[in-house]
C-alpha cells in the first residue's frame, strides 16, 4: 500500500507501540493524528518528532472507550488533513 499523502489515525500514540507506529507511518508519508487519552505532553513530543523529521502530525485528545470519542477524533483528523485513510487502534 502506498502511504504518501494518506491520512492515518493512531490511537494510543503518545507512547510505546502506538508512538512507534505513528512515527513509522509519518516516515512513509502519512499525515498522522496522534491520539492520546491523558498524557498530552507525550503526544506533543511524538508530533514534534514527526514534524522535525519533515512529516505532518497533530495531537488529538479523545477517549476511544467513550462512544463520543471516536467521532470527535475523526472530525479533528479530517479538519487537519482531510479524509482518513487508515486507522490503527
């Protein structure tokens, strides 16, 4: 799958495996919505890392366990980058 100019949402992307996936997708050309539930600073660090490497990213707070969380997450990602092509949950 070609990922250049695609938009991805990665849940739990503030740390650990989620952060690694977000960084890798950005390296492959995706604009990434870095989702976090609580640790805003960690999510913003991932965004900063992606941007410093030449990628596009935005941190989006949303609790994906809350029924209202996912629509808000998609709305924020689409507002930043356009239609979402990929979800990593």
